[in-house]
C-alpha cells in the first residue's frame, strides 16, 4: 500500500509543540483547528470512529461510506482510503502495531475483522456475535481485546485465535473497557444502570464490584426520571476514574475503586444540550423514548486523566476540567461543588467545531497535546501557540485538505 505506516516519511505537523506539553486550563482553552480534512466522504456520510496508534503517529477512521481512512498525524496528511469491502466497517482499533487494525462489521454478518493495512488483506475473522458490536477495545497489555454486542454478550478474543477466549452472557447494551494495567475490565449495562468490574484472569467469574448509577438530579426534573442510554465507558490513564458516556445530555464520572458517583457532566441550562440521540437539526428535539442514537465515540479522557472532551449534536466540542490539583482547586473554581451524586460540572471551554453536523467521534493523541474530532469532516486540534503561552507566535491558522 503506497504511503503505508511502515513507509511513510514526512515533516512534523506537530513540530511547533514542545516535546512535553503540560495540559493546563490555559492550554486546553487555546485549542484551535490546525487541520481540517474535507471532501473525503461521499454524500452525507459521516465518520463514525477514530483511533490513534500507540505512538500517536497515525489515526484510523471508519465512516458510513464503508471505508477506513488512514492519516499521518505527524505530517498532517491523508495517507490512504481503504475499502471495507462488502462487510462495512465500524470501531476500528489499532493493534499494538500501526500496520494492523481490528474492526467491527456493519453488513453481511457481525464478525470482527483483523485487517493488515499495507496490503488490505484480512488476517483473521472473529466469529460469534449474532448482532451488531457496539463496543470494542484492545488490551493495553497484550494482543487480547474485548467486544460488547447487542446480542447480550461480551467476548474476550486473542489476535492469534479465531474463537473467543471467553464469553459472558450479559442482558442489555454492554459497553466495555480495560483499565490501564490490562488486568481489570469494566462493563456498563443499561439494565438498572449497572457498572461491573471484573478481573481478566477470572473472566467467567462474578464481578468483584457491582454498582448502579443513581442520579438524583434526574428525578427532580421529571417523573419518572428520564434515565439516559449508556453508550460508552473508559478508564482514565491513571486508573482512578471511570467515565460513563450517554446518548443523553449528561455524562458521569465514577470512582473506579468503589464505584461511587463523583460528578455529572452537563452544559449550563441556557446552552443547547449535548446529547447525540437528539434530532440532528435545530431545535434538536429529543425522542420521546431515550435511544442510543449515534453515540459511543464522542467522549475522550486527556492522557493526564484531568480533562474530558465531548462532542455534541450541534458540532461543538466541550471540555471539562474534572481533576485539578487540590492546591489549585479553590483558586481556579471557587464555586465548585464537592464530589458526589449531585455534583454537576460545566465545561471550562466550548469549541466551535463541526458546522452543519454533529461532532460524533473524539480522541486524544496519547503522545502530544492534540485532539482529533470527526463528523462530516475530520479535524486535528492543537493549542494556539500565542494563546496557550507555550511558545511565542502570532497564532495558528487552520489548513484544509
């Protein structure tokens, strides 16, 4: 494949950033679009997932046009467009090599596929799921990965074997995530708003922690409470926090050790809601019954486990400062409520992102202060040098490709 990761060489798109960029409130408020990729999708199709490789050098996307696309992050260039063939593609995840990905199918069947990027050949098919896969994550430790499907199962796989290495029968729409050590994984279910933590060594045993998300604010707003649909889960990189995303207008942060609800992430009452289950055009009416919508990929932790970025139905990106150092907390946010079930946090910054559509997929680069967001187009975000105070300069201007 011309321009494959193994052969790609180019100047650094991120060269203006210091080698180690600390993420401070000033830096994250200074994010600007540095590169926008337009006209890479046919018709009204949208990108549906984005993923960086381990070294933050490449980004892989899936989209509604049944193609995967590869981008060189260091050069800010489009590398290649890869056909999903007759099976479609969703939830592409790099393995620990930047020359291969695992992705879900959207047509024909619900197999998972192990794709070698340089020659676009499938190395293996993982068969077993009978309904769409809605959650997929590689282990940070080895070549195993987890998948959750609407067929009410969670399966553990190994890249070296076609058959599942473990199977859990789980009622509901399961979302899965590994903790940073790879030794623990979480499952979030919509049935009774359940969060379960498992030891990977005892995959088929009972969870060692089972808790339920109880949001007292929802019961104050409607009766019965309008419980959102849970669509994603992820651990912070230090393993302390668990981020649970929904298709509604609120996301949750839990303590990963005891399962207690620490904070609700919302917008201020006077702003347009964030939920991706809503209608895609103004006034963004929500459905009568909560639904999964197009959610699942729009939340991302920053690598330092402090900031959370979310996409939204109107295309904006919202940034919450969840875990500032204790010494800075009172000075930065004097009116911040104490952590707990009623603690509602509002964004410290909202970025105008994807005009004319939702921002439905967001990811942080694991190696530098870069964001990627996607809707009808793909955008790379970098801190503006002047506004962030990182380096002197006249400010950044976005490029289009």
